[in-house]
């Protein structure tokens, strides 16, 4: 989480998979398209600022969701940010984007980072297929249940006292 500060006002952002989903749902384009504009040195300042603000809104919405707060739609949110000076927070914004969204080469990463990239890849594929986060969560839960069931079936009972019933398993994941 990063706080972007300008004119004594802070916007808290978080570059997460949920922010990516909000971005795609709100703007109907891939996050990578906006990142290309933001990172391209030949882009105009207005284009960079427009695309950055769209991304900041999505990351702010993700941060607010994580804290149980609501976020206005993009147009209303943008009106509330008129007094923000883009230059004041651009470096912090780019740091959050690069830490949260840019995938690094897997051969230079620790296993934890590689698993994060796998999760990011799964969510990216789900978004491209039009799968909502609720549907993805349900599919993931079902896959985990199937894996646990296969393990329980293949294990002769060693080392376990009780296997959860499907109803117990479902109530645990909800």
C-alpha cells in the first residue's frame, strides 16, 4: 500500500489483482495498454496523466475495498481529485505499479514471487475469458476441494482422524 500525497491530501493505493479487475471492468481495456502509454517516453503528458489517473482510481478502489470503504465511480472520484498535482506523487505511483503489476523474470525470483506471478497469470487469464472474481473464487474452491478429496481417497487413513464432509468443507470456504 502506498499513500500518494499532494496539497495535504492523500490517496491510498494498492496494486493488486483486484485493482486489475476493477480497471478492466471500468474501462473495458487491458491494464497493459495503459501501462504502455504510461511508460512510453513518446506519450504526451496528457495521455500519461489520463492513463495514470485511471490506474490510480482502480488501485484506490482496491485499497478502499480491503479496508471496508466504498469508492465513487471514476468520474465522481476524478472531480474530487482536481486539486491533486500529478508531479507530486508520480514517483510513488510508478513504484507501486512496478511492485504490484509488472511481472519479473521467473529465473531471478524467489519461489514466493514466482507463486505470486502464477496467481497473477491465472487472474489475467480469467479476466480475458470474462470470468468474474466470484466465479474464479468458486472454481478455485472447487479445485481445492477436488484435490483434497483425491488426497483423502488415496491416503489409507494414515495421519488423519477426520475428513470433512462436502458440507463442512463448503462452510469453511464461505
